[in-house]
C-alpha cells in the first residue's frame, strides 16, 4: 500500500526540520555562541525549543499514520 501524498509531505517536512534542529543545537553547543549578544542568544534558544516542540508534534502525527485510512 502506498502512502498518501500528504503523509509523504509530512515525513519530508519532519526530515528537513530535524536537520535544522540538529544544526542549531550543534551551533548552540559550540564556542561560537560566546560572541553572540545575550538577547540574540536567548532568542536562538527559544527558537530551538519551539522547533523541537514542532518536531515532536510531527513525530506524533507520523506515528498515527498506520491508523489513518483514506476515504
């Protein structure tokens, strides 16, 4: 059984978001952040948290795909 287009798009979106979350997390753990203005750094951390939450939502949606039927 093939996956509906919208499910494929969700999986692609999740993959792309995961790459961004990983890269931002790596950046935030690097020494480079010491040179960032504190307010900007705080906003980057908020952004990382929001993206991580969004990623978790996509993971939950994908986990439900098996129970979804089209029609």
